[in-house]
């Protein structure tokens, strides 16, 4: 069984790599909270175990075996987050850190019972896809809010920044997954976009913040 450290590295590499591209070592070190040298040593260990493909001065990507293990960790993490929100009533802004601890302790037997209890959900409270038992998960064609044009109707689908303050801000303004809204205006010069959530007052976001909100544009 992989150690907690191995699971954390595999999960972060999976989240950092994009469409088969290499995950940057600097970003990985930051994500797991270690020095670049420590991250490099661990990645070499993962490569020796055939869980990762490490390319010096370029980056790292997971092998098929590494990806399978990473998806198992993500499945545990995201199901736990949803369980904590829907069953225990925790706020969506505080469950990430709790799930970080519990994802390494919960058994597969308990996890599958949680999955059944929740009705085999596709996404967690932040809109992140929950991998199925076989590693597959639903993929949706989503667009960053920052790239949407004025007068567009859409709904929030996924929040990629799970810092508590950011989630609390979105919750305050009704911009949670599933919430419909209309884009009123965009201003690249002012680095801002203004949206009107349904039954709410308009809210203006910086384009950097808007880029962390993935939306589904209405047809």
C-alpha cells in the first residue's frame, strides 16, 4: 500500500500535468510544501517504482500505474468532501483540509458505502469530477469565466481555487456550482468582469479571480 507521502505526490503530479504534458518540478515542490531538492528525490523514487516518468530539467508525468493510484486518492478526497458537506453539514470552504487528512485513513469498504449513501455522485462540492471506481470520470466542456463575452448566460460548474476566503466570497455572492448568472460587461483594460447572479446584485471580479471559475455556457 502506498505511503501517505507517495499518495500526496501522485495526486499533486496528476493535478499539475495537463493533457500529457510534464508537471513542472517547481510547481510540484510548492504544491507538496517541500524544497525543490526534496521533491526531486521523491520523484526519482516514484520513477524507480514505475509510477512516474521523470525528465531532469523538464518535469515529471505519471505512468499508467501512477495515474491509477492518483485517481484513487482523488476519488477518496472528493467523496469525503461531499460527505462532509451533505451529511455532516460542514461548510464547503472548510472541507478541503479535513479531506486531506481523512483521504489516507479511510478504507475502501467505508468509501464505497459513502459512495452509495451519496447516490454515486459525479462531482464534489466545488464541482470537481469524482473518479469512478474504475478510474473513469465525466468530462465536461467548460470555459473559464474570464474568457466569456458580455450578454452570455451561463452557470457555475467548477471552482478550481479552493482557498477558504475565495469560496466564502463566491458563496456570499451566489456563485456556487449550479448557480445561473449573466455576464453584464467585461473590461480587459480595467482587468474586470461584471456578472449578475440570478436574484442577486451584480458583482465585479478581477480577471484572475474569474479565471478560477469554470462555467458552462448556455446554448
